[in-house]
C-alpha cells in the first residue's frame, strides 16, 4: 500500500514529539509523564530541555495532557523532575497540579522566577537547591495552604507559619514560627542571614550546603535546633546559641563547617553551655559534649563525648583526659584526619598503649578508635564498630594474629587500602566491615568466618579473593557491585550463598 508523503511526514513529526515507554509512561515535547495508580491521571516524572524551545519565555507546566486520544490531568511534579535543567529561566505551573516532589528544581542554576498556583497543597523538601539565580518565588494569593507572604521569596505553610522552602534571596517574615527540614537546602550563594524574633524551631539540615554563609544570627525566641542543622556551612566562622534553646538534636549540628572556630552558648542558657571556652556545646545535665568545631577543646569539666559529637570535624589529635568516663562509639565518625590519639594513664575506662595512637578499652582488648598512624597493639582481640572508618592510610592491611573479631563498619570507606589479609585467628567478621573501600583489590581470608551482609560491597576494584576451606556462608550483598571481580573460587564447604551476594558483579564468571 502506498502511503501519501504528507501523511508520512505528519507521522514522523508526531513521533518526534511523542514517545511511548513500556512502563506506563510517555514523553511529549521533552516532558515525561507516568500514569498514576488510578489510571486516570499522570505525574510529571522528568523533563529534558528541547533545542527548539525558546527559554527566554516562561516554561509552562500544563495541568492536563492528551495522549492517544485521552486527556489526563497532571496531578504531581515528581521528585527531581527538573533536576539540572539549566536552560530554564522561568517556570509557571498551571492551576490543577496538587503536589511538587522533593528536589524538583534542584540544580536549575539559571532559574530566576517560579509561580506556584492555588491548587498546590503538597511541597517537597529541597525544592530550589543550587538555584543560584532564583530571586522570585510567588505563591498564588488564593492558595489556602501555602503563601509567599511579605514578598519573602519563600514558600510558607499558612496554617503553621512554617517556612518550607527558601532560596538565597529569601527574607524570613516576622510572622514565621519555624524553619522546616532542608528549608534553605543548598542556598549556596547566601552570605548572611538574620533569623527574626518569633522563630522557635530550626529543622533538621535546615541550612544543608549553605557553603557561602559567613554569618547567621539566631533569635532569642529559638528553643529547638534540629539534627545537622548547619551541615556543610563551610564559610561560617562563628555562632552564638541563644539563651532559650531547650533542645538540640543528637549529632554534630556543625558537621563539615570547616571554617567554624567560635561556638558560644549564651551564659544564661539553662540547658547548654560552652564551658571553659571549649568552643563546643555541652549539655549541662550530664556534662556531655554534643557538638563541636575544629577548635573545640576537651576541657576537664567535660565527662562524656556524645553521639557523633565530632562528626565531620577536621581534627588532627585527640587527648582523652582522666575525667572523660564515656565515649560514644560514633563520636569521631567522619573525622578522617586524626593522626594522634593519647589517653591519660589515670583514665578509669580507656587506655592508649604508647606509640599505638589508638583509643583502647582499659584492658587493651578492644580497639575503639584508630587513626591514620595507628599500630594495632598485641593486646587487641577486637577491632570495634567503625573503629577505622575512613581513616586507615596504609596500602596493605594485615590484621595481626591475635585479633579474633572485626566488628561492623570497622574499615568502612578506607579508600587507601589496596590489600587485606585476615588472620587464621579471626572468629567473626562484621557486616559492612570493608564496605566502600573503593581501591581494595586483593583479599586473602585465612579463617573460615561467615562473610556477613555488605562486607565487601562497593569495593569497585576488588579483583582477587582467596576464600579458605571450611567457609560455610556468604550473606546478602556481601560482594555487591564489585565490578572488577572476574573470578572467585568457592570452597566446597560453602552451604549457602545468598542470591544477592554477588549482585552487580557483572564481570564475574561465577554467580
């Protein structure tokens, strides 16, 4: 049958603007839609910039779309739908769309303005992260759930006066009572911020990635600070915690604040202090250090190092004095640059053999914290939870014969390690013990201990593994994504290999 040429051209043009996918989704002019569970509406899943589109004009997100003769209402903009679409400068969302997912416009670096219609009720977190040029955020005045009051250039929950999403040009209105989780997420060009009186709570990771923020003033009305609230505020140099703060979440709220050198708690605060000018936050009720910076000192009136209290802090030496009676197992997480660890000989619970540069239990049997220069003492039988995570700096790791147990996450993320020898004395090997050791290439196991879940997962360069006779089990995701692993000889003693043990080992000739 001869098809007229004009019909062929029309068909090709339609196919160029509309693509059908196998998973109940379709594409029209760069907009990819997914059919929702009700089979009557769709979500905008993603968008790819089109070379023929004039981005000097507003990009309209339409509230309905026609596909195969059927009209679908668009109810939602999915998580990361416009992520890194740098061509877009202005976005207008049509009336009818009800929800906008997390990080929907993250990385739209040239986005300057956006309009939110009255129909939108649900707003995700981190919406405008790394939108460096965004200066205008407007919510339709008829929206009953959200607003952008007082020209704030923010999205605010009208019922709870909670600022949900901000940008670098946001001005916090005096009527706002709280800042939501991730509210200022990656507002990377914001340099200064004064939070007005009336704000009582700052949410988890509220200022995540505000890397240019040099100065922030917290109001006296503030009573609550969420977890890792200032994570990645790398230009922040000083901060004052007001007198009415009653609750600070566990974990270092100043993680990766590498320029921070001054932390002061108002002396009138009943719950926290920065005693002896320690440049940290100490909980008064039990003298526990809960947050720190690179200049924090362990004064003798601090008795406990709390959960993640030094997490993500650049420190090179640790001196545990005799009055510190308790140290959380994760107190030094993500402290990758520790070179020296010493413990007072008078400490009742901890020890450090001279020259070992390790924090040990008092009897010397458990290595609790290691560093880049640690020498594992002969007394050690257990390498504790997360003991060396990210810190071991030698190419070859040979665990001494006296070690009987390596606990969970012990060497997680130690990218310097290229080779590991596990001794015949070993009786247990914890899950994720070598997870993410990206440059680990050779492993020799001399003890038939179970290879627990995720033990060598994400060791991308792992190419040679020697397993001993007597080994019985290889657990879930044990070697997941070891993409360089081409051959492994499984001993006949093995009775169980989890079906996900070698997931993602695409080059492996045994699975």
